[in-house]
């Protein structure tokens, strides 16, 4: 009996692993890409149990299925461990006037522990604070604490997609856009660094694929790929930050990086899982700060929880265009570029019909 149970579990894990490779937007298929670490751990545990407890005739099938699951999952998650080469080079000392420190915090709209976040902002002193899911109440609390910052952009919404941006640095040509859906905002503008250079910040929080939000990942994918396409075509130094409602190793995020040519500072350093703050066994990296090759990384850290289901994350990036050639920039092939264009077209068309 235990042999068949272990075999069934191994087959289920293999099926979930293979489903993550299917090129469809259905939420339940895209959800298979999220728990890669958890699936790999379960596969290892089942293999260990099978080695000791399974009957000889079926042990090989259980072990083979688990081995395949482990290979496929580790292939995707190893780049976000210290076993992998760094994708963004470390910053050198003495470049403080070329750096920007960004704190990203999905506050969880019903959460009312604003002091827990405000205290960390005061302690860490970021140049830019980006909050997500912040409604009018959150905006009032943040204004009381940081209302004297030079640049403030407020988009208070009650639909879980409100955004607030507070910056100690000047932000030029700042604007709020609704790129794909008319109730999902994003913030875009040029940050002026102390050294005088300007870099483009794109702050995004697309709708996630889930039964309570969207039956498909199409709108999320289209928004991310549209921003990525703009960065690539613009050729400017850029940071794309926010809760992307997607994991770092997903097909969509990989496609976004290839289309945009952007880099992930976490590759080779760790996962820095920001969700779920309350469930240690269900965590993955949802909050991101991608950069073009013009930047090096001075610091990245997951901060302490403050009542939200997300941890805040702190990233310090240094604008060093002279070191751009030290980076291996991702490049989309013709098939990926066409896939991105098709996702964007379909996302825009579907929104117009909805």
C-alpha cells in the first residue's frame, strides 16, 4: 500500500512540474511555477522514503520520477542560490553619490500596522519608498511620516492596487499610467541621482493569476512585457520594481528579462523570498527590482515583517555605466520577441472587450 501511495505522489509531483512548462495563461497552470522549491523538497523526501520502504518492483519507478522532478526543478531554482555566478556585479566603495536605495513594501490593504513599516523606513533611510496595496488610510499615515519628502506620488485605491511613491531624490517627468487595465496603475519617472545622472524608474504591480483576481495570467504578462519592451527600445538606464505577482524563475519573468535585457540582482545571491510572511513553508520571491546593465549592486536585504503578507525588501543599486560590459545581458530570440508582442496585443485587446 505504501509503495503505491509513494508512486502516486511522485507522479503528481511530476505532472505539476511538467504543467509548469505548458505555454498557456490559465491561472492553475501558471501557479505550478511558484512552489518549485517546495516541490523539489517533497520529491527528495518521497525518494528517501521509497528507498527504504517501497517494494522492489516499483521502487525504481518512484525513484526515477522523483529524480526527474528534482532535475527539472533544480534547473530552474539553482540560479537563485549562491551556487550560481552573480548576474549583477558588486558595487565598489566610494560611489555613494551614484547610488539609489529603494525599499519596496506591499503593505496588505487591511493591515493597519503602519508604524511597523514607518519605523523601518526611518531606520534604513531609503532614497525611494514604494508601497503597494496602499489605500487612502495608508496614504494618510505615510504622509504624516514622510509628507516632507521632495517627491510624492499618490495613487490611493481600494481595489488592492493602490500605490504610493516617496522619494528623497527629485523625480522628473513622473506620471501614473494604466498600461493594460484601467484599474491597475503604474508609476514611471526619471530619478535624478546626487551625481546629476538620471535613471528611469518603472514601478509596477500587475494583477496576479488566481481564481479571486484573474482566471488567466495574460494581463500580468502583457503589462510586464510591455514595460520590458519599452526599456529595450528606449535603451536608457532603468529600474523596474514592485510586486510583479510572479516568481523570479517563471517563464514570464524569464521572457521579460530576455525582452528587456534586464538583470536580476538576486541571481547568484539568494532568493530573498518576500511572500508569504506568515507561512514559512510557502514562500517565494514576488517583489522584484530588475536593472539594466548600467548598474552594480551595493546591498540587498529582506527586512522584517510588519503585519503584511509580504516582507519589505531593500535594494541599493549604483549607476555605473562604465562597468556595463561586465554584465552578460539577456537577449530574446525572434520567437521570444514575437511571443512578447502577441501577449501584449492579446492583453490590450482582451481588456478592450472586458
